[in-house]
């Protein structure tokens, strides 16, 4: 008699024939995972019936999947090379139809298709071919940054209802791209569209001698886990290695908190520009405070050790003073047709001050617009900077 020693993880098909009667543990993935011992020679159909009869599941099993492939009823587990401690995905009859959003970035549109959890990627591509007239061999499908193989099922990918799947049109297998380092040095790379961003960065690092920073394309930071095809990167495209983006919080004088995406090499002036874009408060009126220190506009954030989730404070510049005033108390002649420029002149005449800016809801008002344009009435309180 031949005695074989089989380690966990060895394929069932490598077992001696007289060992096929030994029960092996496998795992069934439902909402939770349960362990069940079965013979490798058990058919898929019998396993379904057995699980239902033994009360492991309370509903009729529609399909079993392993490694992204649907198992046929008349096949045995051993036919699929199922290993000890393998995990099978179980699909029940009462699963709803999934609604999928198919995004076509190159055409800037999204279509909706319906599918079942046991449908394969190939069947989804066929639906797209029928509805959109796009030949199967002309495009890939991408989900959560991953290139999908045609024999994978939606259930094996854990695709949920209302998920978004991207269509990326087939490109050359190998692309020539350029990567520019922080130093300004440029390297030319030959890469595949299925390479991950992390792969490309690693290749660039060996050529450019740098390991710091993140990859950007057209101003967008690329996620390390996603493949190039996700970003529709073309032949001869230029990618840049830049300081990674991170979030900081800016607390205004009224207590409101803004969230800004910044980089270590950005200057305080850059932060002020971002605040201006959000609140329209002129840069020359802003003063930024961090750790009790007033920051200089020309210095970068790294020099102040500003990091992810740091909180900055925005106050008015030292040369500015604020005053709050109700519109109706400025002058009796004011109306909702009055422009911001006219209101500034009215305040100058009454208070004897030169008004730099008028703020409403923390946003600076444009001189040429009327109070009505901003929905301001006589009971509204304005912030006057002078």
C-alpha cells in the first residue's frame, strides 16, 4: 500500500484514490462563515441538498461558487481542485437583482444595468455590448481599482446593489509614460495598463533615486492600490511625484471650521488662497495662526511642522478691525436694491471709516451686486471690516 502524507493546502486531486472517502473541512460564506465536513467526491448538487436538509441554511440554495467560478450541479468538489479549508460562496434563491451603475469616463456618462449576484463579468460585458454596441474585446471592466477577469462572478467580488463599475477601453498592452520627480528629473518608463500605481512608483523610484511622495496625473493624486487603466492614462502621458495631499482644519473667527487639502511644500500664502476660494475673504485681510504663532506667508507648511489634521486659526490681519451692524440701522435710505459699493459709502458717511470689506455668512460681498442678490434684508446683520 502506498502511504501519502498530504499537508493542508495540497489539492484534493493529489490524494490517493483510497483517501477520497476521508471527509475534509470546507467553509461556506453566507452572511457569516460556517464550517462543514464533506467528502471530496461529493457532487455540488448533493452538497446543496445536504446543507438544506441539515438546517445549515433555511432557504433553497441556488448556486455555489469557488474562486469566482460557478460550480455545476453534476460536478464533484474534487473536479474543481477544492482544498482543505477552502471557502465556498453560497447564493440563495431570495437574492435580489442588483442595480449596477456602469460608468464610461471617456464619454462622461453612466448607464444602469441589472444583474444577478452569480452573473459573471463576461455576462455584464455582454449586457454592455447589447445596450451600447461596444464590442467585448474593446473594453475592460474595473471595480474598486481592480481589473476584472471575465470568469469572475459578482458575488466573488462582493459587489453590492448600486455599485459603480467603470468601463475602460482597451489600450496598448504596454505604454510609454514619463515620471517627473520632485527634483525635476524625468524618467521614461515602459508599463502595462494593468500595473498598479504602487508598481509604477516603485519602478520610478529605482530610476530616479527617490522614495518620497505620491504619483499625480493631471493634478489628481493616484491611489497606490488602483491600476493605471482606472485613470485613463494615455501613451506619452506625464505623471509627477509630488508631496502627498493631507487634510488640515481652519477655524475662522466666528467658530466655523473649514477642511482644506494641502501639501507639505505649500506655503501659508497658498492656504490663504484656498480660504479665499471658499469664503471670498481677500488674502490681505487674512492672518493664519498655528500653535499660538502668526505664520509668515512665504514659508511652507513643513517648516511649521503642520501635519495631517492640524488645526489652524484664521483671524483678521492686525491692521483690520471688525464691526457688526444691522442693515436697517445703517441709514433709512438703504433698500434691497442698494449695491454693496453703495452700502460701503453709506457706512463711511455715517461712521467716518473706510470700509475694506463687508461679510455676510463669512463670505465677502462683491461691490457690484445688490443686497437683494445675496438675500439680505433690513434685519440682516453684516460684518464690516475696516
